[in-house]
């Protein structure tokens, strides 16, 4: 799953770079400087890291992947842009898993 997330991040960065270049070519404006592009890429990387933080924590927080990791990842991906969806995914990722009404032991 980690390779998939890294691949997704790389693909999103490539898309962002292509959109920046094509938008400037289409409007006839000069391309932004390398420093401006670096700021956009670093800010985008930070934003993606924060956006997918609940997914990462659901995968690694308790030392193992949660049973409902996929559901948390889908919630984060589809509703993470809303504050309520992102906070809900974060709380779900950090909560203890329950087995038969009791908290499951945390494996490390």
C-alpha cells in the first residue's frame, strides 16, 4: 500500500506541474521561475501529507494495518476535503479497534 501512496503522490505532482506549464502556455504568460515552482511543489507536498494523514495513521499507528483501513482511506479520499470528513477519518484512524465489544490489544 505504501508503494501505491507514493506512486499516487508522484502522479499528482506530475499533474500539478503539467497544469502549471499548460496554463501559462495557453495564456501566453511567461513560465514561473524555478523558485516559484519549488514553493508550489513543497506546499503541495505538505498539503498532501496533511490531507492523507488519517490514511497513513490507519495504516501504521497501532503497529499494524487496521481491519477497516480501506474504509478509512476511502472516507479520507472522498470526504477529506471537508473538515468534518477529515476529522472523522482522523478520529476513526486513531481509535482503538473493538473485538466483541472490547478494545483489542495493541500489538507492537
